[in-house]
């Protein structure tokens, strides 16, 4: 018998293993039920998630370990060339255009990436 996730909160839910509800005994025919009525006496759905995790499409996803602390992330804004527009080694100013992928120092003998 097909049953929707919200069936157990419906006013017409039968709480019987043989019948889904009073209106649709074998379950709804579609992905949604036009006859769904929220049961005012139903317990509210607990919407909690553990710290460092989130729910996406009903699946618990653990967040990856962060490389930097929040304080280090804020400090990064003060010196990173993407935010300052300057090379942190030679202070050469450059255009912060996304198409400028390689930053080279003009004061070095060989061109190198930073």
C-alpha cells in the first residue's frame, strides 16, 4: 500500500496496518493527496538536526570538517589577493577579474604562481 510521509499526520489516517486512511483505504494514487487535512491533535514533527549537520531532501548530511576556523576565515579577507587586489609578497596591484587566473610577481627573475 503506498503511503505518503505526511499520512501519519492526517486527520483521516486510520492507524491500522491494513487500511491507510478512511478516504483512500489502499493509499493515495498520486505523489500528493488532495484530501489531506492536518490533524490538530497530532504531535508536531520534531525538526532538529545535530550540530555540524543539515537535512537535504529528508537525508541527514554531515558537514565536512572546515579547513580554517571562523577567525582564520575573517583574517583571510584582509590579506588574500582576491579580496585586496594586491599580491601579498610584492604588493603589485592587479585587476580582480575572474579571468585573471595566474598572479605573477613583476619583481622576480622568473615568473611563478603565488
